[in-house]
C-alpha cells in the first residue's frame, strides 16, 4: 500500500477515490474501518467515516482507529480528507483531527490544501474561494450544519487547532516544487504547524504534491490526490474503472442536500423526470411513510429514474428547522431516505444516485455496503462506485459538485 486516506464523509471518500483511480492508483474504498481483507494489487485504501459534524471526541476516536488499521498494514503515507469548502465549526472537527493524527504519527508539521481548481475551489493569500466568491460569501454561508462565516484558512485552522498556521503564498508556489519545499522548511523552523498553500491551478496541485510526497501526513480536499497519484501510481487502470461501472438500468435519485448547486440540479431534473418532495413532518410522525415513498418510486417508469428530494431553498430550510428543530429534522430526513433505500433494494433496485454527504453516509450504511470498486467519473470528484460483494451501484454526490444536468448524466453510464 502506498497511500491511506481517512475521509470525513462518504461523498468526500468517493470524490478522492475517483481521482486516485483516474490518476494511476489502484484503489478500494471502505465504508468504515474494515475487518481483515485481501488487498492484493491495491495501491491505495480510502476509509470513509462519518466524522465531519459528529461530536469532536467521536471524530478523533474514529480517525485514530482508522489510522491504527492503516499503520498495522505498513501504510507509509496518510491523507486526511475533508471537503474542498473546508466546512467545519469553530470547535472542529478538522483541527482536532489533524492534531490527533500529527500526535499519533509523531510529526509536527503538515499542509492545508482544500483546493480543487477544476471545481472552482482555489486559495489565494490564504483565502478559500468558491468560483469567484470568497467562501464566506458563497452558498456555504447558509449551510444547515456547518455554515462558513470566514474565508481565511489560517484563521479557520487556528480557531480550532492547537498550533500556528502559516502561508506559502502564490509567489512561492509559482516557483515550483523546490521553492515550496524550502518554504515548508522555513515555516517548520519558525514553529508553524500547518502550512496553508495558495493554489490556483492544477499545476500548482502537482507541484505541491511533489513537495509533500514524503510527509507522513497531508491534509486536503481531493485535488492534492491528483498529484500524489501521478507520482505514486502505475498507470493504466482501465480494468479497475470497468469493475466499478453501474449494474443494470433501474435507478432512483435521492437528494438530501440543500446546497445551491443541488437546488439547481433538482430544479432541472424535475422538469424531465418524475419527482416527489419529501414531507419532513411525515418523516417525523408517520411510521409507514418510507414504505409509501418506496411504492411511489416503484410505480414510476424506469427511465428517467424517479427522484425523491428534501432539497429546498435556504429560506424554506430555515422555516423547517424552526418548526421541527435542526437536528431532529436532519436525522428524520436521513433516516427516512435510508429506510426507503433498503425497501427499494429489497424490491430489486440496484442503482442509487444520492446527493448530500450526510444522506449518502446514512444510505450506504443502511444498505450494508462495506467496500466499493471505483468506477468512471460522472463529474469531477463524483465517480460511480460498485459494492464489492453485491450487485449494487451508487453515485454519491457532494452537495456542490456536478453541473445542472448531473442526475441525467449519471444515467448515461447505464448504456455505455
């Protein structure tokens, strides 16, 4: 094994696994910490946790357990994967998890690299941008669980971590790997613990990866994986991608994300496919509501796939949360989606297109999927994945990824 990735949610895990496979590393993804498995021919392992917004002590505990599993297999490099929008809270969990990993690895320095330029996530002067907007002025300011009110990665990291953050600015990044390596060394000498790297282009990602290749721990979004995979990988992975292609043609779209992009995707898909909005009150009060939803799905035409969505505007979401409570509403929606998915699986459904990290996590766990083969990319950062031990395929989409036609585009792979 050349690389071990610990991801803080399921969509983030498939995001980075897709980039690893696409850039040269034979990769398998696990849902949680696996038991003993055969990793013959596997270059990289991605362990997907549900640790982005859980209590901090749980996030640290689960992450260290994943680290212990990877270390027991002799994994030489650890990659802490978080979202390219760095969404967390003032208390964590990115900072505390980073500190715990550094301590367990007996290291005192790492880098902070959430950038993914192909999806509009860039960093300049330490500030994270989503397209042309600073993070705090983007749709992430309305995130229902981890709203982002600051765009500066140095301030964000220092607010929740135990050490100092320093910047490797654009002017140094532009000079290439050797200059970046020298900047890392200078920051370490200055007592800096976390190096925030300006990143505006894919070439920057490749150069940063070369400078960081021997670090025991790197942290970032999925973009940094592109460079690491190209440096560590063996090349042709067409067979591996083929193993992850979706099976069959019957599918359902389950959208739990309320991001701006998912709102656009849901609005577009509603114009071309059967769609039903989830009733949060029914999720909370009607025990047979999941069965009602599953029957509705099964009574729809096979193509295009029917959609159930909890996706709504920020204003409508605020009203729902005020009426039912934020945590209660979120848990009820996730549980309802999970129950619907299980009922559909029992009825023979084998393709699930899911939007939202929390929704994806809950459904994947409910379906009992322990490991995935990574298939072709539907959009940057969103591959199809196939269960290693069952005829089940999933597209697990982070809320802000993909374009307006994503849900339709995902179904084009059924006919390749």
